[in-house]
């Protein structure tokens, strides 16, 4: 599953350039800014707060997600365009050198070096995800089975200072075909299989719903590099199939969560995803190695629901990082939904990175739920220089 999903995410990177990456949690939650700790529907709650598979829906029927699929990305530095412009300038410089056009070549050399140095450390983030699940309410507890696969990719440009010297001195066009400056893609493809159990306990005169998800994790890391002068996004899928760029490891982790109704209209929740910290090293490619981190992600949420309107907000309580080489992120998220007669739902949301590492994102979505049996949820996301999209189909009976 990871291989195909990874290829789709990589190929989407040049045409998508969008939002702050959120923990994948279903199209409804993504449309509401990536919230869901206190507002998730049961069919996707195992992905964000295990307690919500039962909270507020003890008498609901069996719910099935078939499935959630989404691809979102961020290219805040416009790296793809920068590399395209650089390659065009390199070709123009090579043509001038081959034509013995010394004035033309000398005029192009500073242009090429400026474009090369401009992309140094520029980055693209891509997240492709898919998930399926089934939730079964039983007497006294609720159980859910879920499977999720997502690819977390960061592509970075590294400029070799020796290339600047080469560009300004060479009179052989072939020297420019394989510059040492590289576009490097570090990625992790994570597949999780979990069993979620949730039940209610009495405390402080109220019922608190608690949930836990033990899950098996398989993490496949990737480290791919190609010269900026020869990078071609059409070759990415084939190149990543090569075993020399990837490694595969297995592990175990646990998610936990709780939810409580503070009033008949206000729900509060807290969840911790990945209680067990772990790290996974990529293979070494062109002398570079990256470390992908699986870190605990505690998040608190609150939701207000009344007469078809839901307002919700989530706050990540710790700053976390996906790759050691990437600055931490910590998100605050808000979202809203208005339900029209139980058949159509209109949604909107906003996600803000407190650490200012990833771009903020606006989101919107539409839900269709005829007879409250079949649910079709769509999400669109927008940020500076980009967009993202996802779809989810669910059944309740």
C-alpha cells in the first residue's frame, strides 16, 4: 500500500502546493481545520481520539469507512518552479558555450549561479494518506478495527559551493549535465493496523469515555537524491522503486484518549497519539542520512454543538518534528460545521502553526448523508502557493 501511495504523493508534489500538514483523520475533520479530538464521528475517531468511537454514539449502528484518501502538499519556496527555471538557464548556457558565444555565456553565468544559490535549502512537504475502518458498538464498550497508510515526504535542495565555481569557469557544456548540487527527497511510508477499545467510567458525577488503540506500525524510509541539473519529476516513481534508496522496519505503538460532556452542548477531549517514541534512519545516499521521528503528540480539544451547528478547536500541547532536520511544528486548529436537515453538511476550518514552520491553511468541505446511511465527505484546502483535496465514503447501518 505504501509503495503505490508514495508514488501518488510524489507525482502530486509538482502540481500541488498547499497546506500545513495535519495528522490524517478523515475528510470531515480535515475540512474543519484538522480538528476532531472532541468532535470526530465514530468511523474515523480511531485515527485521532480513540475515545470518540463511543462517546455520544453508544446506540449508533455499525460504521464503516470505505476509505478516506487524500493528498496534500506545501511548496512555500516554489522549489519546483525554481528548479525548472534553473534547468532552462543551464540549457541556455550550454547552448552559448557550444556556439562559442563568449559574451552570451558570460552574461548567463551570473544568472545560473544566482538561480542555483536561490534554491539552497528550499523544501517541499507532501503527505499522501489512505485509511479504512469499521466501528462496532457493543454492550458496555465499543470496538473498532482500522488500517491507515500515509507517506510523509520532504524534498530539499542542497547546493554545492563548488558548482558555483564550475559554472563561472567551465568552457565544456557537458560539465553542467551533472552538477553536485542535489534535490534530495527524504520520506517515510507508515502503515498502521490498530484495534481500538472504548468504554465509559463514572467520575466526578459524569461519565468519561476512555479509549485505547494498540497498533502495529511498519515504517519504510526513503532517501533519494538527484542532481538539480537532471531532476525530472516524471522519473521519481521509477527511481523510488530501487531498493538502494529505501529501508523497512516494524514496531509497535499505542494511542490513548478521553472525552467528557462538560454540558449537554459542550464536549472536551484529549488524546495522545504514539505514546512510544521511536526513530528510523534512512539509508545513506550521496553521503546524507535522515532520521524520521515518531513522537508522542498530545492534543486537547473542545466542541460546541447545538441545533445543527458545531464549533470546535484543537491545540497540540507539544511541538513535534517529523524529520530531525526539520524545525518543530505545533498547530492550533479551529473548525465549524452546519448540518442542513441531516442530509447536507457545510464545513470550514483554519490551521495555524504556532512555530511558523509550516504554512497556515484554510479548508472547506461538503458532506452528503442521505438517510444518514451513506456518507460522502469532500474536502478542499488552500494556502499560499497551493491546495489539497480528499474524499471519504462511509456507511452506517
